[in-house]
C-alpha cells in the first residue's frame, strides 16, 4: 500500500479517532473475559478548556488504558465533568451582567439555576471535545456529570447518611471567605499570591502605666477594633513579666488582657501579637484557648462594621486600612511603616483577597480516617512517587473538620429542611446536628418532605469536592461496580492530594467498604523555562490546541512525555514538542521506505545474518524494557527507551547495515531476510509505541497490511505480538 510522501497529522488523527469511536473500540464489555482494569478520569471543570496539565495527565491515563487493552484486559476509562460550583456561578453571573443587564439576585434562585443550566449546556463541555482531539480513548457512552440525576442522588444520599450518623453538623467556625462571591471557599480555591505589603509597627499603652507602651507589628491595622487581647511568648524575657496585665486598644479605646502563649513567634516583628479572634485562624484558636471575646468587625462584603468608630464604620476594608494608619499617626501611636513581602490568599475566581471569617457553615467530621491511613501505610494503595505517602500521612494525623457548605445557588443543595415555625430559631442555633431530628423541627432526606408548605429548605449548596469525593464509585452503576470497582489507577496532581485523593479513599472505605483504587500516580507540575508555574495571568502557557495544530496530537504527547521525569516538575520547552513531530516524521518515513521495497514474500528462503539476529535480540529487550518502565510507572524512561531503539538501533544501525541487501542485484535470500526482519520489527514496534502515539501507529499498521493479516483488526484492538 502506498502512502503520501509527507505525513499530515491532522488528517490522520481525525480519521482514526472517528473510526475508533464509530467501531466502539473504546467501550468496555461488562461480560467480557479478562482481568478488569479501570480508570476514572479526574473530572475537569465543565466550563474549562484544555491546559498543558490536562495534556500530561490524560496522556498518561491513555497510555495506561491502551496498554491494558493490548494485554487482553477488560478495560474501561470512565470520563466525566465537574459542575464546579464557584467557577460556574461566577461565569454565569458575569454573563448576566454583561449580556442580560441583570443579576442573580434580581432573577431569584429558581430562574438563575435554570439559566445556569442553559449556559452550561451551551458553553460547557468544550474540554471533552478537546480531550478527543488529544486522542483520549474514554468510553464516551459512560460520560458522567456531577449534576446528573443519578449522581446527584448519590451525593444527597451520602449527606443524609453521614448526617444521621453524626458525622455532619452545622456550627460557627473559621472559614476562608470570599467578599466578592460572598461564600466560603475550600483551601484549593484560594491562591497564595506574593504581595508587596506593608508592616506597620504601632504601640499600645499599658493600662495604669501612662507613657509605657508595647510595640506591635501587624499587616492589618484595620482590624484593631476586633482585638480582644495582646499576646506574648511566656518564654520571651522581654515581655514575660507583662502576662496578666492589660493594654489599651486604641480604637474603640478599651482595656484588653495581655496573655502568654507559646504560639507567638518571638522573632517576628516586635514579638508581640495583637489577637483578633474573628479575623485570623491562629488568633481564633488562641481566643478559644483563653476564652476571649470574639468581635466581628467586617461585613460579608468586606466593609467595616463598627459604629463605635464612626471614622471607619462602613468603609471598604482597604480604605479602612489607610484611614486607620492616619488615625494612629495623628494619635502618635504609629512607630514606623516598612515594606514587607508576604503571601496573601486570593479567591481563585473573584481574584480578591479572601478573609478568614467566622461563619455559620455545615461541617463534616471525616469517616474512616484510620482505614485511609492504613491503606497507604500498609501498601494496599501505592503512591507514586512514594514520597507523597508521608505528606498524606501527615495530613491525616492533623486532620480538621471539613467545611462542606457554600453560599451559592449552583450545585447540590443541602438536603435539610427547617419547620417554618422554628426556622429562624434553628438557623441561628449555635450548633445543629442529628439530635435535632428527634424534636421534629428538622427534616433531612433525599426527597423533599411530603408537606413542603410547612418547611423551608437550607439555602446553601455543598462544596464541589463533596460530590467529587464519591467519584470512583458513583460514576458506576451497580453492575459496573461489581466488575470494575475498585479502580486500578488514578492519575492526578499532588496539589489535590488532600482535597480529592485522601477524601476519595475515606469515601471508598465508608460507602463501598473497600479502597477506591490500587495505584495513585502524581504527575509533575508544568512550569515555563524559568521555573514559573504556567498560568493565563502570566501569559506563559501555550494553548495545547495550537500545539496540536502545529505538531500533531501524537507529537505533543510524545514530546511532553519525553520531558516529564517521574516526580520532577516539567520545564516546558516547545522545542521538545517539535522533536515529537520530528520523531513522528522519522517513523513515517522509515515505514514509507519499507513499503517502497515491495512484498517480503517470495520463492526464496530468507537467509538471516548476525545483523538480523542482533536487531531481533534488541527487539526482545525492548519488550522487556517497555514492560518494566510501565510496571514502574516510569513514563519518561518509557519514551526514552522507545526513542532510542527506533532512532538509533533500527534506523541508524540496522537500516544502514542492510542497505546493500535492498539494492538491485542483491542476494535474494539476504533481501528476503531483511524485509522479513523489517516487518517483524515494525509490527512489534508499532504495537509497543501505540499507547503513546496512537494515531500514527494505527495509520502505519494499516498501511503495512498488518491489519489484513490480523483478521482485519485495527492495532487499537490487537493484543501485543
């Protein structure tokens, strides 16, 4: 079969992906024989687009699933998308303001959710088409969305069970608060940003000792009104004698206690800490320890709420910072102001500094913590690289209750109803748990109460992570779980080891009484040439679709995997992606060269020389090396091994050594041996390379006639030779 002189990746890749989908090559068969092998895709944001991180992550998954199919396993790769509560609501609200000149508040909850669904259906899921462009061989008939009816039922059922078992409660606790989106956030939704700040050194007068002061350093003078104590380290010789005395807060002027706590860093600033329990997590813990007054001086949208200080009351928090500095300077209490580099938490979606805030929220006490810890420590679940197991274990040892509520309308609504005549009382109750059910004032269920007119549902929705921690099993129906759960491999980033991986393990043991997966492979983080994490804001991240257009999906996959050593961050270099395209061209041209030589079959028996025997021996070693690299999840080594064999062993050495056998007038027996050997090497090599570069290997497999000699099966469905 002749092939064109030049390789056209887009033409070949689109053609073969369409054929694979049409012929059902990606589908798992529940009743099929063979060892079960399953992967669930880390669900991308339904409103998201393909990033370099997605390329790396999904290429690895595709390599694993395609290899499993080659080994005769009954393999399934289940795809899906996440509704992404904060991200989607933010985008829909922006759309409403710009296009409809209205707001969510004006529309009301029911109408907003309706429009959000329409917006999602129109704009969401773009990333699915982009993953297909990459060559991801998911079983697309099994596509799951976290707001699908069946999946939503699983999420609500989990909440109800955990609430009735006493794991879920509502209480007032310190959370990450977004003053723009007006909701609690998970740590994952907070981005730590290096900021050029100011460190303000001020002084508080000691009560009863006019003219004697304590100097205090702070980055947030606008929270002075919330100070309920001054803290020093009792081991600090400078201040230990002051513990038990009182200092005077500047505004509103009041005496507050001086307390001793070893948490205070003696080397930071002046070694004296203003304690503001309502506006700092560490201060909150100190406040609880010493039973300090909790004074909340900020509104939900980040304005000062302190009528006792009219100069600041009602001001934006940052305007209040400047004004409070002026007031301290006027009163002679400002000592000096220094430039200060620090990290500030920003809301990922709203791009504003978050506020640590005391807020009434729903919390989960984690179930099955011991089982989750033992699973990794005992080897039932293997982390790769292994060092992440220590990070995971440390987090479980210091685990805090999980804030699972969000003040949004997009998501799974909390399935709790309050009886109307008790609703206000219950909403303001300092704590709420399963004991309230006995009084008949609270209803918790997956379906609304039978007399809905007598009840008011909780306004909050659940944290998106509360739905995704059920992902490995709630993406499957009962029959599928019986065959494919626990899943085999999870491929994800180390930055969500706590938010997702650990929680999935706990959920697996709690709801399925088994681990959710056997192996977790943590990918590298992709950085630019100078080590910065790629981001849209920095403008240092290429569009993967542009790279696919320029170099082909196979070229992108091969080039990126070649520079992705296990456990080490990737310094992205587009030249390496270009090398991936060059390698595809080399493979294509070498195959075309073979096709130009004609049929290997003939009347002459092959006569094999040491050159033929040597390349076949190296081919056998290649099989072993590839098997070991995949068994060890050493994907970089896999690519290097495949590259070195074909470019150096086959092209540079073997083909150069046998050129004479292919010339006119050459010994027919030598020619037959060379062509047969070339076919053997290409047959095996294309099969080994297929999981990495699926499209071009499928094209060349068909061009060489290997499919015809294999019962018409495409390479995609062919067991390893």
